[in-house]
C-alpha cells in the first residue's frame, strides 16, 4: 500500500491540464473495452459511470473544479445534457442510494476482473485522479478506490 500512498500524493499535486490529458487518453482506451462487456444484463459502461459518480461523491462534496476536469468523461457517458448542476444532483443521488452504489461497486469489481491488467490499472488510475482533482484524496476516497484493488 506504500505505492498506493505515493501515487496518491503524486496525483494530488498534478496540474488540471495534465489531469485532462491523461483522463482523455485513458478514457479512449477504457470505454471501447467496456462497451463490449455485458454479462447477466449488466452494462459495463453504465456501471463504470456509476462508479465514477460514486468516486466524485466519496468525500461528500463535488467541486466545480472536479466537474470541469471530468466533464468530457461525463459527457461521454451521459451526453451533452449534463452540466454542473445536473452532475451535483446525480452525485447527491449516489450518496443517498447506498444499496445501489454497493451493487455498482460489486459489478465494477467483477467487470475489471474481465479486463487486462493494463486496463484494470487505467480504471483505478482514473478513479484516483478524479478523487485527487481537488488536491487531496481523502480517507473516504481512498477507501472507495481500494474496493477495486481487492
């Protein structure tokens, strides 16, 4: 877990432009891989989107900075209709729907188990980056991310 903590500190210090570039690059690899996964009626892209929203909600707040960096990724999931206010509402719903969120985590753990090690690492990195956008990966956010590293 030492490596995890070192990576957290590195991501907490990253500039927003670098975040945007890396998120876009990783998303171009992750999303196509998830599109082809559908098992037992579980839509991998929808589960990933839910997990990302859960990551944004893990610390209990959504800053506009977090939204702006994640906006291209969110638009890939939800289309152009998503704006900051809509995203805040979705995050609030995620925080209140603990049972649905738990199911999304379980589904996401299963889904990333179907991916290559490289893509699995990319999914975890994206989640870590989303949590680090505000300059700090909180303890709650670390617990959220570690669910994927079982």
